[in-house]
C-alpha cells in the first residue's frame, strides 16, 4: 500500500560516505517498526551485581541506534569477505529479511563512525520516525 505524503514510500539506498561503492538500503518505517521499537525501549535489561542484587537498566544510546538501523534494514552490497564483491557473486555481510538480532550482530562489528552515519541516514529517510541525535559515539 502506498500512501504518498506519509513518510517515505520507497526504499532509500544510502551510499557510504567513505566507501561510496557500498550502499545500505533503508525501508520505509511503518507502525510495525514503531511498535517493535516501543517494546524495545520499554523492556529494561536486568543485570545481577556480584552481590546478587538485580538492577534494571534502560537501553543505551548505541543499543537504540543499532535497533532502529536494524528494524528498517532493506539490504546492502557490503561484502561479507573483503575482495569478494556482491556484484561478482560474493555474499553480502547480511541479507535483507534476516532477523533484527542478526542485523544488529553485524552492525556491532562496524566502526562507530559508520553507525553514526547510518543512523543519520535512517532518520533522513524516515523523517517522522526515530530518535537519532547528532552522534552515538563519544567522539562528539
């Protein structure tokens, strides 16, 4: 269903600033993505201290960034193995339609500068959705 005027209606390919031969595809955010994000934000992590005390912690900024980027992931041509480009038959670092947790696991291996860039791109592609500040890294 296409509802022009409500956020983006097509996928957006974000070409990486420092490696423009690679892209990260962003899908339009829907109510399904917002519901998943709200649940993620409201479910605190429980940690047990050495003395056995249980404490709840809200998600960190980087965890929020990773979840938002992963929820609207639509594909990439970043290769899984350096030198084995996807255009030449190599596998992408993560495939479209992978579980959100799998996309997050891949994102965790990326430099924080790239996470910053992707989070800004997600917000630009879905301007009425997300919580992106200027930077997620501590190098502000």
